[in-house]
C-alpha cells in the first residue's frame, strides 16, 4: 500500500496546478495518472484501451496495426461495431478536444447553440492565429491583444462558463502546446485545426476536424469517422548530416501527392524510427496533413519517453511502459500500402512552389528554378511554425548561423524566427539560441502562427511582384503567406532555410557549395549538430494558462448584437422533403481549390466569429472555368459578371438555390468549417466534384449540404456554368445508393448523370434536419 501521507501529497500537488512536477515511477504504477498537469482529476485510462483492443482482436482474429489499436481502442461499442477499413463508419469516444482561436469562435458559438451546460471531455482553447507579424514579438503581441480584445474576451468567458481551459495570446502555437502538455502515447485527440496530427509524434491518434465535430465530442456524443485505411511507411537506416525529419515527410509528400493519403492513417515503423527525436516525429506527423491523411502516428519508444520526462511527465512515461504492447504495432500486421525509405540515403529536400508535394532535392532546386523561370534570389527566409519550432530545430538553425557569424557573415535575405511556444521562447533565450539568430540578422516574432497562416504585414515587396521565399512551414499554396499570388514559397527544414538565407539564393547547396567570409576566404558550412532537448530543464516562461472554474454557471458570455467580429448563430433551414430542382451554378471551379480558395485566411481571420461578414470571402480565390478569372462569375439572372459572394447573396435574396462544381481533391488544406458554413449561409445546397478532401467533405455534411462526386469523373465536362441542375431521388436517399442529376442546357436539351456519395444513415439525418447541430437538438428534445 502507498502510505496515506504520500497519496495526500501527490493529490495536493496535482490539485495545486504545479506546472512542472515529477512523480517517481514506482508511485505512478500504484496511483492514477492525470492526462495533464492542468487537469489533475482527469485520468489516463489504458485499462479501457486494453479491454477494447482485446475485444476487437478476438473478433477480427488477426494482428493489429498501431493505428487500429488506438482507434479501435476508443470505439463506443467494440463488441458490435462493424469494422472494415476504408468502408464502415466508426463511432468513437475521443479523450479530449483542442481548438485554436480562429476556429474556436465558431465551435464555441455552435456549442452555445446546443444549450448544454458544460463540455463532457477535457477541452482547451489556444490563442495563436490572430497575432499578425509586423515588428517583432512583444510589439505584435500587444497590438493583437488590443485589436482582438473582444474575441479574446469571448473565448476566455466562454471557456470559463463551459469548462474549457484557455491558453492566452502569447502562449504559443496550439500543436506545440499540445505536444508539451496534452498528447501522450495512445491518446485520441481531435482538434479544430488540420495540423492536429502533430501529436502523433508522441504516439497519439490526433485528428483535425471542423468545429461541428468538436461540438459532438464536447457534447458527449459518439464521434463518427470513416474507418481509415493504414499506409505503412517503413523507415530503415539513420538520419545524418544535413538530412532532417522534415525531409522524411517532404519525400513522402512527393511520393503520395496532396491526395495520396486521403482516407488513411500514415503509420511509421521500422528500425529507422529510433534515429528520430520525438519533436522530429511530430514534424513528420504534422505535415501529413499535406498529403490528405486522416492522421499520422509513430510507435511509443525511448525518444518519446525522454521527451515526456523532460516536459514533466515521467509519470505518464512510466505508465506507458506498463502498457507498451498496446502502443506499438503487432508483429505481422498488414498495411494497405507500404512505402520504404532508407534514412541513410535520404537527401535534404525542398518542396514547391505553390504546392507542398512538388519535391526537389536541395542540390537540384537552383537549376530547376532557373529552367522554370522561378526567382532564385531569396527575399525572405522564415523558420518556426507548428511544424518546425522545437528546441532541436532552433538549435540546428543556430548552429548554422553561428558558423556564418564566425566568418563575419549575416543573412543576405530577410530572416524571421517564430518560437512554437512560450516555453520554447524562454528556453532558447536562456540558452543563447535566440541571440545567435538575431546576430545573424533574424527578427524573433511572437509565439504564434504568424506568416504561416497569412498573418504577415509584409512590407518588402508590392502585391504582384514576383519573388521567392523559403520557409520551414507546412503549406505553400498561392498567396498563403502574404496574399501575393506571385510569391513563390518553398518548404524545407529550418537549417536549410537558415543556410539559404545566409547565401541569399536557391542556387546554394550547403552540402557541397562554399561561402566567402568577410576576410575573403572561402569556407563550407558543416552539417549542424544540436541537442534534441535542453541539458537543463525547460524554462516554462510566463504562466499563460487560465483554469476554468469548477462552477462556471454564473459566468456571463457577452456577444453584442452590433458586433462586427462575433455573431450568434441561427439554425439552418430544414430539408423540405423535395428534390432539389433547377439549381443555378454559382461557379464551376477550374483546377485546385483549397480551403484557402473557398474561405481565405489572412485579413479575413478577424471575421471567423461572424458568419455573415466572413461570407464575403466565399470562393473569391477559386478560378472560374468560364473566364479563367478569380472572383468573377456570371449572374444567371442578370447576365452580369460580378464577385462570387455578391452573386450568391443575390440568388439567396431571390430565393434561388445554387450549386458549385469542383475538380479533384476539392477542399484540400485546413480544417476551417467556414468553407462549409459560408455556402450554406448564402443559399448553397450542393457541391459536386471529382473528389473531396476528407475534412471538408465532413464539414459540408455537418452543415446540411450535399457533397456529391461524379460516378464518372468525365461527367465534369458535361456541366457548363450556364446549365441548371436538379438532384432527384432524395426521398429515397440511402447509404451507398447513387443520386441522379438532371442537367438542363440553355438550348432545352437534357442529360442525366449519376452522382455518388459517402453518407451513412446518421449523416443523411443531418441533411434532413438541416445540419448536424439541428439533429443534435432534435435528439436532445426526444430524450428529455
């Protein structure tokens, strides 16, 4: 028995909210272990995970992948759930929810609409998206707090009222905070940001979703996910030299492309895994979002145990050791596809421009850029972001910068640094990395997303000026970082960004090329070497966390009816029971259409809590196939060309339903459900494409829209912007049963095509009720 005095001290320490508290492993084996320091009464339940896994293994009678163990280990009903990879829908019970401030606004507004008094699972809000990069960390943070005061107050008070933890502005980027405090081996976490899979670096199944999905989990309703396929990536060899974890995912992106992981979990395994740090594994999982993967995950190992210990969670590591057999794949498990990468042969990569899957070895990029007419002079190098802002990343970049300084050189390009969290910022300041990066010419920005999400008040170029930037970020879609469509953005590792920024050109290969020092002598940069974790403990920096009160019922959440930033939601209209007839086509999209095209970020982030205002950016980045222009579509009622949102509002005013026609992988990119809320708000009913990105397709269903795909992709060419469409057969709408689309051409002729869908029975009910939230309210009323 553990002495009563020790148990008392253990519980007291957890309840007091100490940020860094170590518990002896022998104690954790005999006591409950909290999910995090911030929720001392919410415990890890490996026993339930084990029980569910054993039930499913007996039913399936085969070895399980790690992905299957964690996913099936969170089934609502493991004994009866139908399980078929790539086909059936699973009902799951995630352990927790995380929301960033741009998406949390709409998520919390939807939760308020649900009428529930408190969240059912541990949940957090992280203020990282609304801080614009301009002058540097402190100034930018002060300005953001002033500009966004109304939104931050809403999120803080909503968090307090409904039991949600609140990470204040300046805390850091959501995914770094999760890795430091909330992710653990075997956890199932859903987050309202597409890069939530970052937590897979610590052995968790962490999945990006829209706010309506988060509301389901916060409401205590089983969350539905199409049973993922599993793509295995076997790693052999060992990383060395200039090669980094970033190069693993840049290589995988080149192999699978931006849609090759759709509907699948990427599971890394093999002997090469142990050569990668925990934060390096997180980098790889983070950018798995760029290949459309449901999420990515690594097996529990000593590198994760070391990271857990350094971040004050040795108790979790000790518990994970006890249950390790459930935190690694079974021998002999089968993957749907296997990719093998020899890390010893992997060369540094740089991907882009305009898409994250256009992979090039760094050694080739200069010649490729000259051949393609891309600018080779680098205007800005940017390191950090949720993908690459760990202590190790900053250390390797500082190691490169230190060599340049020793030879009297500074960056030829502008250079910025974004720490991933307040803990990282404080620690790199203490250990001298930040000063080295400043000395080489860098500007340290706030602990936030900044330029990665388009929050960049860029002054060194004019819009429309052709230029090149290199970043350690994850996305490089057209206009993503600075709203300039002529900015050629390339994605690579932080150390390669630093080396290229010192040289100032894409034509520099640090593995082979020389620089000329201030003394006129040539020298070659050595491959960087840095500690994966600080020798001392992490410096936690300022305490930026707000605990929710035990009872928030008396808390007031203020949303002004005249606010331009926040707007309470009105329920969407219920399906009238009829077929959708004679719909106009708002736009037929040509080529790539990401969520950035459908609902732009950057300056529009300030309207994420106001559905009507943000709807003014609907599809303004999409290219209209009729005229090859963005934000210019024909109004079928007036025959005049005008902006997409204005045309949609006109149709809504006239009571006319409309549809959108899209190409491949429609909705690629972020989790922003505004890309689904906006067309629904402005009168849209159907989105027909060749294929959808996973998160966006789910978001559309949640808001009562019909995401449909051409049974024959060639039928995309049969529909013209001037046609009218009717979707027939909705009275018999059923899982697996195609719907018919009647195309009415202006000359009076008609043709019928088949449209497929992935709706299951409960998702059909969402459509019939008008939205998933409407359906939730119906079920609540019935139960009460």
